[in-house]
């Protein structure tokens, strides 16, 4: 390396370091400042595009942008739009997964679904075929539909009540299905139905495939605002006990396994990049929401519908990255003794 190359290299390195590590850590009490900064930094960003493969999602206002952070002692820090609701979509996979682990124990997910990342798009059929229905991960569509098929209930209606109750308990409020989104996807989800049938062919679908796909589609259509999503994430951050209502929704053990799966595949095939940059278990949905969990500290949620090519909200990723960086809470950031 000659002298000028060395200088360029050092400049790049310095910039990278100063971008990723704050000169001075913001104190944990400065949550509001971190949330406000993240909001301001991206409020006028115009990157990404609403999902449109579910037709109704293309009609959602792309300018919705809300951030909420809820700590495990129940304090709430917010910025932007907290009123607008979007469908949870894939974020719902987390809570149905948690309920199945709660009902059947972590071994059932390990044996019947698999917990390795597929490394493929969230609705990949090749991923099923390559592993003959094994190792399909509960947070991408095949594993998620199979997980929904495992939920307790004598019939479809009972299973739905179970799913809805679980989501309500995590949120601490009564959530509603976004009916136009549900109908729009239900009329057009041949690919998910194909996934469910292919799993059935491999004996890895545990309820009627048509009804399981329908339940899954309905859970994805549950409507949430940033506050509600953040409380759901904070319940995970608090070992399964809702920090606002005080209700124990799932056990600490269930929470541990749920968070681990979020680390493997929460942002689909960008999960490695996410873990590298942010380090926290997280989950995105094509409705535009992302939740992230700082275990023992807080849950954070950001809603902004425009997505990148793999289906993750552009602003939500950036905002959460900034918050975690400013709070110095990347879990693998270690100050040597
Ligand atoms: N309901 C959506 C689907 O099955 C959820 C996908 C997502 O949020 N990634 O396609």
C-alpha cells in the first residue's frame, strides 16, 4: 500500500467507525432523544415501494411513519404517526410461534418445523423442495403456515380464537382484522396454498392445508399501530410478561426460543446483514412494520410501508439501526475490562 492509498484506507475506516459507534454513548435514560433523532433522520426519505403482490397493500399511505419504544418497566417513547394502523403481516409469525412453543414446548418446533434459516425469499418453494419439507423456519411462509397449523384448537374457529387471544395478550388490547387486506390476500394466495399442500405431501403440515393457510392469512391481516407493536415487542423483551398490563402471556423459556428464531430469520434473507449491523432479534412484515427486541431493556417498533427488494421496510430498518447504535445496545458491543 503506498502512502496515499493508506490515507484513503484510514479515512474510510475512520468514517466507518465514526458512523457505527457513537463518540459518546447516549445514556439509557435518553431513549426519547434516540427515538426523536431516528425520526428526524429519515422523515423525508423517499426510498422503497409498498408491497403490491397483495393488492390492498399498494393502497396504504406510504408516508405513514411512526416509532414507538416501550421499556420493560412500561415507559413509552414515541415519535411520528402513532394513530395509523397497518396489517402486521409476517410480524404475526412471531406470536403464533411463541404460542405454539408455549403449548407444545421448544422441541416440537425443532422436530416438526426446523429452526435453521432457509437463506431464500420468504415465500420460496425451492426452500421446501431442497430439504423435503424440513428446516423450513417458523418465520418464513412455509414454516409459518406449518406453525399456524400446530396451534391448539379443535377446529378452525377455535384455533383462530387462540391466535387472536395470543396477539391481544401480547398487545394488551383487542386487535382487529383489516378486512380489505384479508380479503385481498385470501383471494390471491395461491402460492401460499401451494406451499401448504407441498408441505402436506411431505407430512409436514399438521392441519388441513386450506384452512391453515386461511388462518395464517387472517393473522397476517391483524391491524396494529406503532404503539401496539412496540408493546408486543416489549412483552418479549420482558420475558413474556406484558409490561403495560402485567399479564404473563408466555413463559420466559418460550420467550428465549422465540427470540432465538427471530435472530435466525427475522428479516428473511437479510437476517445476516441485520444481525451484523444491529445485533437484536427482530421481525419485519410486508405491511411496513418492523419490531426489534433488546432483551431485558425494551421493544421497539417502526411502521413505514415502503419496502426494499427483499420485503423489509427501508425507513424502519434505518430508524432501528440508529436507535440501537445511539443507545450503544448492539449486544455484541463489549467494553473490555
Ligand atoms: N401475508 C404475507 C404473505 O404470506 C406475509 C409476508 C410477509 O410479511 N413477508 O405473503
